[in-house]
C-alpha cells in the first residue's frame, strides 16, 4: 500500500468569513504544516455559513481520517490473523473482517488517488 503523498496533518481552520472581493461568496482559510489553503464557495446563497464551515472542517481533518483508516486497516488485518490461528469460531466472523478490510482498502485507494 502506498502512503499519502499530500501535506501531512495537522490541518486546521484559521478563519471563515465573507469573501473580500466577491460579496456573494464565503472563504475559509485552512492552515497546514506547509501551506495555507483558501476554500471559496461559488455562491454563498447555496450554503449556509454553518454548512460551509462543516465542509471546511471535513477537508481540514481529512489527512487525519486517512491516517486513522490506514492504521485501523492494519489493526483489523492483524486481529484477523490472530483469530484465524487461535479461535475455533473464526469461520463465523471471517466475512465480517474481510468486509471491513475491503471497505477500508477501497476508501484508502480512493483517497490516495488510485481509484
């Protein structure tokens, strides 16, 4: 599995306000360890301020969510291997673990630009 090639966490929202040049737009400034991003809405009447802030917050936390998902995939895989070797009831749980791993793998691949 390849690693995330983008700017690492932490990212955080510095400010959300009306766009200074386009009165019908909002802008959010997201600070990362390497750059400051600005996220502008195209038409502020399409988003409430709270919805715009929630979208910006999701973008800001995305690198940490991806890191956590990668870590959880590894932990689920390790637990699956332990259970497969030690528990007689494993056959009843194998599909659940495989589904969790497959869903994680799909999201990780999508986040890394592989899908």
